[in-house]
């Protein structure tokens, strides 16, 4: 993960107002007016190759910043190149990798502006020096704009745990959410059609990573996946955003399972249990969305809609609850500062090269799937459900670790393996629908509705089990991309 010790916090209008009345922040050390112009080509060549370029104006001072993002961030020893320049025209020279990576003659033009009023403080917390920045303003592209209200806490000296001590003081007076989108991302989102759902982004792990670094990188990616969809869900109550938020939580819990050997103690299990609780709340809405998509009968559809609205009300209430906010703070503090990073008994596992750890983890997940999926026709629904959970964990592991085995042969095998996993999950998912549909209807008092049968799966269970067994055997027969 990045060595930068910083927290980004998103603020509502009310939270920003409360925070500016917080005693340690009542009188800023500086107030700056800043305008940043982001540049790219017509076809977004910089962004597509993992770079952003901005020129920030503060008074008469112009500073150009090139950042490597996404996969490019893992390629270079540095991820940011900052250069004072004259005027508002980008300078593409050897002071950044743009010229080397993308060639001469880049036809750069303004893409969008970010206009910010920035307040800065330096505060002390338990002897640690923390720079606090509150930005308020807008991202502007043509006649479209998006509000920016965020706080950044950067450790200038001391213990990074004190960042979270101060963040908890903020949370006590002004509810916060962790920010996972840069101002550049907000700007490009304005230019393009706003997304209503975010699928998991491909992970790029460094071959030289230690196992503990890989765990942190995967966990941070899963958290970002969740937060992006949480924002959409709170704004639009979008069914697919809810589904992806739930997938993100499942992926995060799978990350805990994969790296169980380096996560001893009670806190990892407590966090995993809390993530399971949150995913369960989202699951109620998801189950109703699945049935509602099949409902044609007007009365049944209306009653399912009412149940869905109630379930989504609970989702929103829970996401805004002190329990959920505490979970997000606890998780992020533990991820960055937890004792698992320094325990003597797990040092050997933490220091393992990521590819070596990945190979062991993938073999272990494959072995579990083989154990629980040997004879699906001869076991009960509960054991088939266990095979389904094993399959999900193996697929998530394959997605997490794929970039560690991306030579030509590994990439080819990885594509085939993921394809086989997708087919298996489809069949196991259909079996799960057979089992869960009636339970959902019973829970909401709709089991005896005249049209209830119309929203239930009527697939041949024996045929589905046979298809699932064939797909599972195909997965086990597939060549392992991690070898």
C-alpha cells in the first residue's frame, strides 16, 4: 500500500458546518483559494494509461502535478511528480514519465476545473503533528458541476494511530464517511455518464509485495468497491448498487479468510462478524429484488414493492447508524495500525512473497471446494451451500491474485479458470434460488399468495445438481494458472 499516511473523509453540508465550529478548528492557520485544471487528450489517453495531469493555481503560483494511478502506480517507484511552472500550459518533459510512456505530441486540452476554498490547520494529538485540510467547492465541467466537501488528515510526525484518535473526535460531532474517490475521478465522472453501479476493479499486485502488503491492498480495494456503491445506494436506492455493495463485503470477508494465518486474535474475527451483519442487512433487500424482477401479478408485485421499500429503509437506516460508522472507523484503523502487522508469531507468514502466499492460499481454497463438492447429488442442501461458498471464495482468490501470475501462459489459464468458475457459480446460484425463494415469501407473509408460485424457480433440481457437478469437475480439472 501507499506509504502516505493520510485519511480522506467525506462530509455532508451539515457535517462541514459543524466541523468548522469544532474548537481545535475554529481558526484556520491558512485559507487558500485554489483552482485546478485537469488536462487530457480528446480520447482520454492519459487516463486510459493510468495518469492524471493538473495545474493548480494558488494566487500567482502555478504548480503542475502528474500522478500515476491504477496499474501505473505499481510500475513506478514514485507515484507523483510535482513541478512549479509558468502559466497555464502543461509542460511535458523528462520531469515526469508522460513523455517516455506516451511519446511526444500529446494534444492536451482542459478537461475540467476544480475550484476549492481550502482551510488548513496543524493540530497536535498525543504529541503527533497532524495537518488538517478542509476543502469546499465544486468540480466543474461545462454546465455540469459536483460539490466537493471533504477533510484530509495527514500525519506530519508521530503515530498514525493518532490520526484515528482525531478522526473519532470529528465523528463524535460530525458524521463522516471515508472518501475513496479523488477529485480527478469526480471530474472524469462528470464528463462521462454517471455510473449507477460499480463492479470490482481489477487488482494489480506487485510481484515484490509481502503477504501482509497484499492483504492490505486487497482489503483497501474491497472497501473502495463497497464505498462507491454505498454512495449510489444512499442516493438512488439502486438494486444493482445494493448487490455490488453486498458483493464487496463478501469479497472483503473472503480476504480475511484467505489471510487467516496472519490474522490471529479476537479483533479480526469481530470485524468479520460485523461485516457479515452488515452484508446480512443488505441481503434482505437483495432477496426481494430477485423476486420482484420475476413478479408479473400486479397485487403480488405491489406487496413485494412494499416489502422492498421497508427493507431499503432499514438498509439506509443501518448505513447511517452509529454501529456501521464505528465499523468503518474500526476496520480502517485496524487495517492500517492493527497488531497483526507486528506480531512476532506471524512474522514468517507476513514476510512471505505475495506469489508464494497466493499459491498456497489458492491450493487450500481449491482443496476445500474439492472436499465439499465431490458428490453433490448425495449430500443435502446445506452441504451444497457450503460448496457454493467455497466456490465463491476460490473465485475471489483467483481474481485477487491473478496479476501475480500474468505471464502469457498464466494469463491464458486464468481466463479459462475464471470462465469455468463463472459457469459453476451460475449453476450453484440457481440451486440456491430453489432453496431461498420460498423462505423469503414466508418471511414476508406471501407464501400463500395466489401468485406466489410464479416468482419461484421451477427448475429441475436433479438436473441442476448434475450440471453443477459437471461444472465443478471442470473447475477442478482446469489447469492451475498459479503454477
